[in-house]
């Protein structure tokens, strides 16, 4: 669980940094923040934008968290 949470926090921070910096190469954005592909939808209302941002940033938390959980399971398993 801690691996998932820590990696998810790294993913969330990565998404925030990429959103602030806005790299010129879109491949870098998709590599570090793969859920940003959803950003092509362009929501209109406030509620839609809020839910949209929640999905984009929360999705990156889940993706990075899943990789962290897999890494944690591989690292924490008993040797023998």
C-alpha cells in the first residue's frame, strides 16, 4: 500500500509540474503524463472542467501508483 501511495504522489507531482512547465515537445508530456491525452476533449462548464481535471490528475496518480505497487510487490516478496 505504501508503494502505491508514494508512487502515486510522485505521479501527481509530475502531472502538476508538467502542467506548469508545459514542455514544447508533446512526446515528453505524453511520456510523463499519459492521461493528458484526455486533454483533447476541451470541457466548457466549471463542473465539467473540475471533473476533467480530477480525471487527468487522479488518473496519473493511479497509473504511477499501479507501477509503484508492482515494483513494491516485486521488491517486498520473500527471498527463497
